[in-house]
C-alpha cells in the first residue's frame, strides 16, 4: 500500500511524473505541478485516451478548439486519444496533484 | 467535467457504485460506503485486476491469506485478478469515497 499524497517535495521546480502502475492497456500516473504549464503552442497529441482527476490543487486544460476547463480538487475529465490539449496554467501557490489514467 | 465528490447523499444505507468510464480494457468506478462491509466469508474473486484509491474516508481490505490493510485518505493498492479479498470494515461515521479502476 502507498499513499498518493506521500513524497511530495516542498518545491516543484519542474513537473514530476511518476508511473504508479503500467501494463499493455493502462498506465496510472501521478503528476505534481506547481505553476508549470505547457509551452505556448505546444499540444499534447496522444495515442492513448486519458482520464484525469485533480486530487488536490488547480489547473486549466485548454483544447485546440479554444475551449478551456478549469479543474479544482475532485474535478475529472476524459480526453480522447488525439484530442489536442495543453495545460495552460497550474496554481503557482500550492502543489497540484493529478491522477492521470492513460488507456487504450 | 464532473466532480468526484459531487452527488454524495447524506445517508448511504447501501453501498453506491457508479461507473464513470468503461471500455473493453478498463472500468473506472466510484464507490460510496458508510459502514458497509462484505458479508462474512464472502470473497471477491474477480477476472479483472483492480487498482483502488481511497479519496476520502477509511476502509479495511482483507485477503484470504488472513492479511489485511487499513486504507485512509490517499492510500491506494493493487489487487491482481483472482486475488480473493473482501472489505471487512468501512467507517460508519462518514462517507468513504473509493476510486476503483478495473483493468485487464
């Protein structure tokens, strides 16, 4: 057993991604952010679907159609494969803990 | 976008399971418990692996080898397919919110 809120550094100078589980069909990842965002005009274009949940903190996901979603603690969304998206903002004042489930 | 902590009834007379996402490889389920447990000598013996995370609350998972794990908020574990287990206790005084990911 592990705890999803353990081993969170006091400072997150760069986003920290950690695989919690992986097989041929799914990958469960914990992502820690604090103020990081995707570079401008840089889009995630993934072969896998992604189900993402904010466990703590806050972030904004932007899609290439211009729509955007601000996620707070407990908010989750599903991003189909190849739906282009980027993270335009994460809270600079506290750590945001994301749970991301990538799946086929 | 939805919130994992929304639509939680004030009383949970029976466990409430809700599929958040499902395809051929994975199923993401939210489970709400308050004091429920598996019937004595009743074991889950699942064809799928299960990755479970306690988002809020507390529960105890027991395996058929007699070992048991108490999970508090943020604790997660992985239960391989056909590893027999049961939930012997959930907190009667507050709602426990589980995130369960069943996968092949």
